[in-house]
């Protein structure tokens, strides 16, 4: 029987025998530090040592290859066409808003200016809630639903809270967002619109993070807080790698440029390509570039100094790229995990100062037609530095991940205003 037929039979079987888990090749959760194993239930970090948990698979190579090569094989939306490589037992628990399958556009301005003939942007900003987070949150909420969890908690003032609230609403789950007391309502208005309950927590963000962690551990709620707390989150992020493999017809990009706070997107992309290599679908893994705001750049610091471990960022900071302004207080090991992925792929880390971030945001909107939040623009802004330092060359296939939409972030623009009464004044003012 051909692989395609085999997959279709297996998928059909899964509908009849959903409890058998026939379509799932995920086997267990494994701690990256102490290697202890956990079952595929709701866990935050490793109960033995506090390390990061990863989903481990025993792939059926034939079925996995069919899933990747034949895009028609699995008639599910977006990331869920890779169901065979995700940790869900049955399709009936999928909570989807159409995430993934985001466009890849060639650069019209930056690439030609720098002499890069193969510079592409992947528009993660076009995911349903406006950011890449939807990939991971879709998987995390689906898994929670499969496990019978009814509540989800998230500590985030940004994209993770908006995404979690949207998927919780879709799933019929209760969503609680924990944020520091002084957080502006505007920052969580998207989550509020989806019916999430906003809880203001006295103290800085780490206190909100701690409360969310306790809620998940003591009440059995799912936790989609930033970083690597939910092992299913990274599984959604890895689908970026699968999509790029398909987009370039099995050719793997030479370099992928990714904004990083703690870095779950970069770590997920690394995992995706490494799984493709394990399956024999590629012999190489792209060099992954992490980009941080100079104002808060703990991973860059460790990389630059040749250190093994990332330390939490102690200095006060303020950055336009708020989505990656993560001091990693209390979870600097997450940064080390991302640093390891960068080193493993022979990548590098770049920082942008505030002026460069603003310039890149405006440049992307004006010259490429892409309205992205400043956090995303650092991924494009880094390209110029990477070319200048010869990390990338004109022949490289380079992909910059644009992680969040410009509508997420109000950036004041300076333009002289013109007020007119008739067409004559219109001509005088503009022509
Ligand atoms: Zn452990």
C-alpha cells in the first residue's frame, strides 16, 4: 500500500477509534536537562528538576513524509495539516481559527538595496489574532481541551494574552489574564474583547507570572504564559519550519532571522528543521539568527561573551520592541535553551538600538508595504547588519519572520498635516 493510502487509512481509522490514538506519533514529554520522562498531560516545567519539557515523537517516516510532501493529504486548516506530527490524539479536539499557512513574500526594497537576491518575509503578522503566537496557542488550547481542561491562565500584556483569549473563546474555555497592576487597559483590550477576565496583580511582571503558575499547578488550569512553560506551545511554532520546507519545495533556507525575547519561536523553528532532518527530508538546518533590542538583550550578552549560560537582565529598560523586551527574571534557563539552539545551528545574535528599530518599522511600511509592529521590524532591520558583517551573502536564501501586525502597536508618525477646502488648494498643497 502506498504511503498516501496508508495515511488516509490511518486517518480514517482515527475517526472510528479516536481513543486509540492512532494518528499520534507523540510518545512522551522529556526534560531537556535531566532527561526524565512524563506522560502527555498538562505539565509546566519538569517536576523533577524544573527544566524545560519537550514533546518527543516516534515518527512513522512514511506517513510523516506523505504529510509533508502531499499537501492535499490532510484536509485540515493551516498548521493542522501537519496533524501527524503534532501531539493531539483526535481531530475532534482541534481548536482552530485558521492559523498558519502564512504568505511568504520576496523583498522589493531591502533585498535589492543590499544585493540579496533571495530575501523573503514570512508574514506571521497575518495569523488570526495578529501574531505568530496563534500557532502555539492553537496547539496548547487544543491539547488542553483534549485533556478535559476547562480553564486557561496566561501572564502577558501582549500578543500571548490576545491569542489565548481568542482560542479560549473559540474552545468555550474560561480565560484569565494576569497582568501587573499598572498595566494600561489598552494593552489587554484585545483579550478583554474575547471575554477574558483580567486580573491586576500587585508588583512587577514576575509576580503575575508566579500567580499564573500557581493557578495552573494548584487548580489544574492550562498555562500559556510566555516562555517555555507549556510544552505544547513549541509544537505549534515548529510548523513554521514545515511550511518553509514546503514553500521552497524541499530546499531549506540558509538563514532565518527571528525576533527573540525568551525565544520559543526560534527554538520551535529549530525543532521543526531538526525533525525534518531526522526524517531524512533535509540534510541541513538553517542558521538561525536571534534578534534582540539593545535595551534588553540578555541572550546577545551571553553569545557575545562566549558564555554557556544566559543571565537575567538586571538593568532597567524601555524599548519600542516591547514583545522581545524580556529580562528573563526567574527563568534565564529559557534564554540558555534558545542560545543553545542558535549555537547548534551555527547562527548568531544581533541587536538593534531604538533608532534602528523605529527606522526599520517605518522602512518596512513605506518601502515594502508591510505594516508590522516594531518588535517584528527588528527581524528585518537585522538583515542590513548581517550583510555588512558578511554573515549572509548575496546567494543565501534568507527568510525574515515578521511576527506581529502593526495594528498591535501605536507608533506616532510625523507628517505635516494639510487642510484644504477645494481642489485648487489640493493642487497647491500636493502637486
Ligand atoms: Zn528535569
